[in-house]
C-alpha cells in the first residue's frame, strides 16, 4: 500500500503544501490532430519543436513558468512558484500574445485564475 509505505518511511514530513493565488494559461494548437493526419508526423514534430521553443520564450518574457507540455498542449503558471499580485493581468497579456503568434496551426488559449 503506497500510502502506508509513505507514512511509515516518514515521507509526510518532507512534503510541503503551499497555496498560491495564480493564473493558469492553457495553450494548444487548434485542429492539431487533423493537421497532423494531413501533413504527416515528421512535419508536425518540427512544428511542435518550434512551438515549444516559442511557448518557453513567451513564458520567460512574461515571468511565467511552463508547468507541463502534453502533445500540443502547454500549461503555463503566472504567480507560481514566484508569487506576483498582477498574475491575472499578466496571464491575460500572455494569452493574447500567444494567440497573436503566426503559426501553421492556430494557437488557442484558455485562462483560469484564483
């Protein structure tokens, strides 16, 4: 049992819980699957590599953190792990920046904050 093993090994003392007020920006390539089917996986690997580089650069520019990439999706956090009071405004600016980027596939963004 994983929970019992963690408890017995003292793992619970090493885990810190931190609560942040942050904005999460989810970015993805709209129509990615059908575009990949039409243009082939090899071309899309190149597109993804360029897209990942653009996402990372934009996150740096806005003081945000790329939490995760999953296929054509990216989760970017504004306000964690480095708190900032303007996270909502900056997250919105970041999302608008990403949507405005010219790409072979349209970039979409969703925002959540709290």
